[in-house]
């Protein structure tokens, strides 16, 4: 799908994202949230993702070394491990709350 995206479609998406402004609402997120970023991501740099992490109460930040914007393709095993670990942690914390 990514390889088949036209230049026009990519530019349109980039323009829409450039106007996106949701930062003021991040503090409203109350569920566990995983933020994953590639260390070489120039579209959504790690520093921006760290700022999002700081704004979301129950968030976790994972930076994947030597990955860019599409870390699911560039480092699929590391990405998958981060997601599985996050789900395991959320499940453990849910069980701890329900038994406590």
C-alpha cells in the first residue's frame, strides 16, 4: 500500500498532517497509551513523541533505534515486541487493580 501511494496522495496527506493540532487535547487521554517512534523519524521526531508521552497520563514511550517513520516495516520484530510487552503490562496492571 505504501509503495503504491501516488506523489499527489502523499503530498495531500503531509499537508493535512501539517495542519493537525491535537496537542492541547492529549491530557484528556485516560487509557493506557503506547507511543512508538523511530530514532531516525523526521516526520514525527522522537522529541515530539516524548512531549506527547509527557502530556498523556498513562502513556509509555518506546524509541526504536535505527528506524525511521515506518518502524513496523524497518524493525518489525522490535515493534511487535514493544506492542506485546505493552499489552502484557496493561493486562498485569488491570489484574492487580481488580484483585487489590
